[in-house]
C-alpha cells in the first residue's frame, strides 16, 4: 500500500435505519433539526494517492444516493456538501473517541515505516492496561472510558487501598507508555473469596486519559446481548506463559473459542460450578489459555464492523491450558447494569 490516506466525512442527513440512531454504541451523531433529526455519519475511505479524488468523490456520492433510495420515508437527503477532506489529525481524534477500534491492523492511518520496528506507542490492544501494586504487575484491566477501567475483584483481595496502585498502558510493561494513579477501587459487593462468583471490580483513575491511537476504550455490550458460543474471542495480557511460568514484558494475545456453559458444566470439565455470571473460553483439548497474571484483563470479540467488545474478564481456571479445564471469565453482559450503577457508563 502506498500513498497518503485522504479522509472524507459525510455529513448529510440520513434516515435512522441507516445511521443506526440509538442502537448500541454511537457510530453516528443524531442531532435535532427543524421537523426531524440530522444524522451525522462518519465514513472513512482508504485509497491510494494515484486515485483521482474528484472521480472517487462522485462515485461515492452515487453509491450513497443509490443506497439511500432503498430507505423509503420522509428523510430529506442532501448530499450537496456531503464529502469533504479532513486532515488526518482531526480524523484520528474523532476516531479515537469511538470505542473498540484497532487501526494498526489495516494500513489506515498507520505511520509505520516499512522495515521499521514496532514501537511501544503502536498499541495493538489500546484498551489493555496493567494494574500494578508497588510497581509490580499484578493484573490486567480494560479501559472503558477516559477515567474508568474494569478488572477482576480477586485482584484487590486484601489490597483495596487505591494509593498503592498504578495503571500503565502500552504494549510493554517496561518501559510503560503511560502511568496513571488510581483514585477509587470498587469491588463487587457480593464477591467473597475463595468463591469465584461476582469477580468484577471497577477502577477510577485520578486523571483523565486523553484518547490516542495507542490508548482508547473498548466497547461494552448491552446487558441483553446474546453471546453465541463457538465463536472466536481474543484474550490479552502479560500473564504467565505457562502454569506458574515466567511473565513476559511484551503483551501476549491468544485466540480462544467460547464454550457452551452446558458443556463447561459437564462432570469432566467444571462439574456444575459455572454460574450465569461466568463464561468459559478455550479448548477442551487444552493448549491455549489465559494464565496467572492475566486476571482482570480483557476477553474481546469484534462485531461485523470490526469494533471490539469486552465480553469477558479473565477470572479463574484449573491451572492453565489443561485438557477439559478451559479459562473461566466474568460474563460482562451479566454485570453490564452493575457497571452502569457504579460508573454511570
Ligand atoms: C489466575 O490464577 C488464573 N487458565 C487466571 C486464569 C486462569 C487460571 C488462573 C485460566 O490468575
């Protein structure tokens, strides 16, 4: 891929069915207007500098017009000033406010130089945080807003003093990209060690994180979202590379499959201890799993638009990667309303 990446922003009024007003995370801004609403939708296009901008603009206009005709109704469609160039800094700051975007996977907005090295600010998983006590990594956590993270309750067992904790971001533990102080720790009121239920906590930072390409929030699913089993999800963390093994300095990722709770509750697996607030993920044959030190960190899946949602929090398991002993995660949809009650998000 060569060339610059011009940005186009579509700001014409669109019908709600197309803009997705009020559905889940906002991909469109819906503003009141005389006699209705105006939906502002951000569309980003990637093309090479060899392409003819004017021709492309006309082509895009034609496609959008055609698609809008498929939505009958009273929407007034005005695309006369719809596409405009935007500098990539402005475009990037708009994109960074969206949840769940990972953009270094495509060439879009990437400034990586061919033959260059990965740097600590090219965060692959921008919502991943390291929770550290006395400057030692203890647990993972996930950024869900400019000030809030979610993690596991068991990370704070006998360690609830926020002044002892810091949060770092970036791909490497050492040196960290950024470090924040913790203001508040809220552990689920029903969490009781050594039980594994209600293994969730939210952490408020002392200062706001200004979102960047390297550090921004994940999306949260709605509480009524049905999470299908057998789909792939990705777990990330600086946890042990094998049971009670060494911890890496560079963030690790593993793709795991979501396992039906009925299967996970089989006698030879977890024999009925998996409750509705838990989610199993991994492989019954073993081999790939989260491990000690990954706790509190994210289990995420992309939606059809490649926006990543937090569906699980690394919680527990019988050691790591053993056959019939997949990882067990706190089920985020089950605790979605609890997160709202504690954080307002
Ligand atoms: C732990 O002790 C832990 N294999 C985390 C995840 C798993 C097991 C143990 C899942 O933090």
